[in-house]
């Protein structure tokens, strides 16, 4: 075979009458200008040659192609642009067959769809994730998927942006066959000579009805987002007109979205995720952690234990009561079984994880742990007493961590003789599933211990954000402002259901009163001293504790579905005027949905500036990461800090500068 060089990132070789084109642009084989130039040159060589009968397109490294380089989206895109390259593949006089391994994403999979056929290894994944960046596949991906796999599959794959395994891609008709890694190139070369019959593009006159049903089912999940609507319009056009060339329509839709505020916000969040690990720690390295202790076997403790077991740690969970530990083991077993069902864990790994779990009623069993996390009742005195006891029991080098949501880490650390080895690890419920971890730095926490906390977040598969020590840290500090604003509206005469509706319409998964029901209205309620001093006390006195007993701000059916509660409304009407008057809150009068939303958001956004001025957050974008991944702030709105700066800005100014690392 002769060696050819089509560009710095694209090489070639000739095997008999077949041109083998290899993309080599580490680490992700992104479709940079040099790759695009090389591919055009290779196709030109293929079509000008009298000896060559076809071409194989492959890549080296761990992945076939990660797609376009989004750093190009902030300015002019160099020629040749991707649509030109993909058109050249599609219009080639001689067949191009693609060998897929690893991941083929975005423009990389659009490139493959333009080819005459596709063969993949069993471990390969394909996906068109553009919707996650507020964009759409603008180079034939929508038409290709719709015409090969049908409207329903296209809607699912393209609006979610999720990856699918090779076997699923074959079942959908997006990949022609599976080959072993050793045989992939040889099988692809052979296919250039024995091409499968071209599939007939699927035509579907029922596409409009199917699309309408899809969006009806999705409900608020996709409401307010521009990209899914634009994707659906192109799916409909492709299904109704299977022979039509939609390239100009796709290109126009792509660039319209790329210039819009939602894509800018989503690209900001993507960049912000990458920045959170940039913590000034004077080059400190993390400490070794293999054995983890968890104190408290309730819901949170069980979730934390599950997360560590899934990540390969030895875990000992303790509680004072055997029955509580029994329930915790059952919960952990259930959590791990759920992970197996979702494909996150193999049955063998589940058994192995359970083999690394120990339960104990004696804190002395934690003496050899490298890290101990307390997850007991949110009370300063209780936690201080516990940490002092752990300080006495645990080996000198052990790290002690608190899973507190609000309490002063320095005050907790002061209860020990090792404040330099104390930090906060604030997990979000359910701890084994939620991606966010707030790593709270105390004033004496050493760089090595803080680095360990950040590294643990990575090992657990979480997004770890380093935060300063204050009441509620970043996430709950802002949440408190929102909850307080909601309660002021309530006692001022605004329905709790209208307040929740404003947050839902904005894109959050639940409103303040739904969240309160989920957390439990009786958390922190003092039954013996309750005196109807707040609406929460009023509801608890009436036996309304939230989701746990099906009665809260809402009534819940036997499947946990909420509906407005006449009984709760009656209690509100009876007590809210008195409580509002006691607080000096004037009746709100008739408020529009926009006014309610503004009343909820304004104190949240104001708190962003306070958090930054106090250096609780290292950077503005960290606040956004916390709220997107911990509280469900809609990523297409960029997070509270981004929203505060950009909600009224011109879209063309809302660009995340990935190369410089600036966000917002």
C-alpha cells in the first residue's frame, strides 16, 4: 500500500483498487479545517482516478469523530465548510463506505450518513447531540435519520441529543452491519465492492400528527426551547418530501439557532462545566481514599453509600439502630439494581459492590476509614458532637466531611482537633443519581484536602463545584431567597399554584411549593411549640406534611401525582391575611404571570452579586453550574448568573469564548 498525505490531519493509502482515507486529528478527531481540507482532497483523488473503484473512510484513536469544533462557532468558519465536504461525500461518483468505532457524533455521524454504507464495531456509539447546544444537525443529519429510521425515531434521537449503541443503530437502519474491531477495515473494503441495495427513503404523510403527539407527550420538557421546534420542522419536511434537498433550509436553521440566545447559553454551560475543576490549590495533589465511612443510614446516607460503592470504594455505613441499617441495605440494593436496569452497572459489578458494603452500629468500625462523611440530622449541636467523636476514633490522617446543606463548616471543624482535614461534601438528593456536588472549603481546609474533595467528585461521576463557607453555600443560599419571595407572594394573596406555574413555565422542573412538599413540610417543625406563626406551621398543625403523607400544599393521588388542594386553599385564605399583616406585607392584588416571575427571580439574581462579592463562588459560571445541575434551572437560560447579565442582551453578544475560558 502506498502512503498519501491529503492534509496534516488526513492520510491515505491504496489497497488494490480502494482508497483508504484516515482521519488523524487527536484527541477527538474533530472536523477542524485541516480535516475538511484533507477529506475534500481525498475525494478529489478518488473521483479523478481511473484505477480506484471506491473509498473507505476510517479514523485512528479512541473515537471515529467527535463532530464539529464548537470553538469555530464564535466567529467566521473557515472554508471549506462542513456542508461542502458532506455534499462531496454524498455526490461522489464512486462509493464511500465508513468504518465506525468509538463514537461518531454530530457532524462526524452526518459525514457517515452521507456515505454509501456504514459498518460499525459492536462498542461504537452514534449520536447527533446538537440539540444539547441549542443547535440542530445542519448537514443532512435530520434528513438522513428521518428517511432511514422514520419520524418517531428521528424525533427521539434528534431532540434528545442522546447517543445510541451500534446494535440499536443497525436496528433503526442507520448502520448497515456490525464487524469485530480486527475485521472492521477489511469488511469495509469488501463492502465497497459488494454494496447493499440502497434503502428507499421513508415517506410519511402522517408526520404532522406524529410530531404533534410527540410534543404533547413531552409537555413542559421541551416547551420554550427553540432547537426542538426547528428540528421537528425539518423532520416534517423530510418525511413529507423524501426526495427534496433540504440543505439550504437546514443550513439556515442551524445558523439562526447558532446566533440565538439559547445556543449561546447552552454553550456557556458546556464551557462552565470544564472550568469548575480550575481551583487555585498551589499545585496540591489529592490524598489517597479507598475506604469510606458514612454516618447516618437514612435516605441521604444510603444514597451517598450507593454512589461510593458504584465508584469502587469500600463503604461502611453506621447508624445506632439495626432496623435502620437493614432498611439502608435494602435501599442500597434497590439503588444498585436500578443502576443495572439502566445499563449503568453490570450484574457482576452490582454483586461486587454489595460485597464491599459493611454495616455497623459502632462508630469504632470507622477507625480505619480514609474518609468519613456524616449525613445525620441538620442540627449544629448534633453534628458537632458527632464530629468530635469521629475525631477521637478515626486515624490521624482521615478526612472528616459533613453533608450539611446550610451549616457553618468552620463551626463544625472547630469541634475537632483536625480542622485542616474537615470540609463539606454537600450531596443533592438522591445522592447516587444527582450529578452536582458542592465541595465546601473551610478557612483551615488544606489545599490537599480540598483537592481530594474535588477529585472524589470526579471519581463519583459528579460535577464538583468548590464553594465558600456561608449559610446555604451557593445553591441553597439562592434557593432561600426564592422561597422567601414565594412565601411573601402567598401571604400577599397570590395562589401557590400560580406561583409554581410561573417557575414551571420558566423551565424549572418544579415550583417552590412543589419543592417544599417533596422535602417535607414537617422538616424542622416543632410540634410542641407550634403556634400558627407561619403557613408551614398552619399546614403541619392540620396534618399536611407534603408528599410523605399525600397532603401538603397539594393533594397527591396514590401514584404521587399532585393536584391543587381545596383544603390547603381554605387554610391559606383563613391565615394568610393575618400572617401578611404581621410581616407588613401589603396585599399583592392582581398580578400577571410575568410580574409573579419577576418577583421570584429578582431576589435570586440579586443574591448572585452578593455571592460573588463575598467570594463564595470562584467565578460567575460556577453559580450557573450549581443551579443547572442541582436545582434544574433550564440550561437553555444559562444559569442565574448568566441570565442576570444576558436576559436582555442582544443575542450576538451572548457568546461563550471557549478558547479563552471566559463564560458570560
